[in-house]
C-alpha cells in the first residue's frame, strides 16, 4: 500500500498509482513510500475469492441448474446465501482493519524519518 507524505505541510495521504505525485493540500511534490500490508490484507483477498467461488457455484446450481455444479446441492440454498454474505462481511471488516494497520505503519514511518530504511 502506498502513501504520499508532504514534507512542506506535514500531510500524510494514501496514494494510488493513477494519482499525481503531489500533495492534495498545497500542490507541492510529495514523497511516495510503500507500507507493508498486514495479514488482514491477505485474509480480505482470501474471503473475497471464496465468496466469488461460492457465488458462481450458487448461481450455477440454484439459479441455472447446471449439471456440473450438482455436487453443490449438498449445501442448502439458505446456508449458501448466508455463507456468501458472511464472507463478504468478513472481507469488508478485514479491509478496514488492513487500512487501519497500514495507516498506523505509515504514520510510524513518517515519525521515524521517511528516508530511513523500513
Ligand atoms: Zn502539502
């Protein structure tokens, strides 16, 4: 996860690859640095991937009735629906936890001095 730190106005903001390398407040050039993702980032991707697989299985069997997905009939439709929403909820929670951890690490990095190694 990348952050943009402006030494001129001491502002720290999240940075996206499509953003310009300037501070949103004062327009001066900012320092871009990478912050290591937490375990919640990996969990967010894992929960999302499992949810996508379950959505495909659910739609294939319960909506379209495709034969290749007939093994999924062992999971009741209601259970499947709750599982999918539960996984999406967990992914959202993990996203917020990951963002909070990254923000904390970025602030720590700025406090220690941006140019020093991680
Ligand atoms: Zn600035």
